[in-house]
C-alpha cells in the first residue's frame, strides 16, 4: 500500500515568522484546546507538537531579548555562547601563547 505524502496543514505556518506575541497567543489557544478535551488522539498529538514548537519560539524571543539587554548594559553573558567562545578553553594549553 502506497500513501501520498502529507500536505502541509493550513495551521502549519512558518514559526520563524511569528512575533513573540503571535506565538504566545497561539500557544494559549493550543493549551485551551487541549484542556477542553474532546480531541482525537491524533489531533491531541498534533496540538501538543505545535505547542512545543510555539513554546520553543517564545523562548527564542526571550533569550534574544535577554542578550540584547545584557549587551546594552555591557554585561557579559553568564555562559559562553557560540558568539563569544571561551578563548582559554579554545587553546590546547588552556591559555595565551
């Protein structure tokens, strides 16, 4: 038996284009639908996956805002990031030559 590839669902829009507020509002709606019950198992799983993706998108926005605030205040990040690697750890000797 051969099945056709699933076509993108209408609500499967690109999360990268969502603002924080849009992602948060949609996440609230997803949670409300899950809490209301009555959805099939398949629909519940799809809602859960969408909610997880929306929560991750919101976290990306919050992390970016935190970095911007730290940068504007001149604070150094609390943990090394890809943008600011730990120079001492990058060298095999652990320090400058």
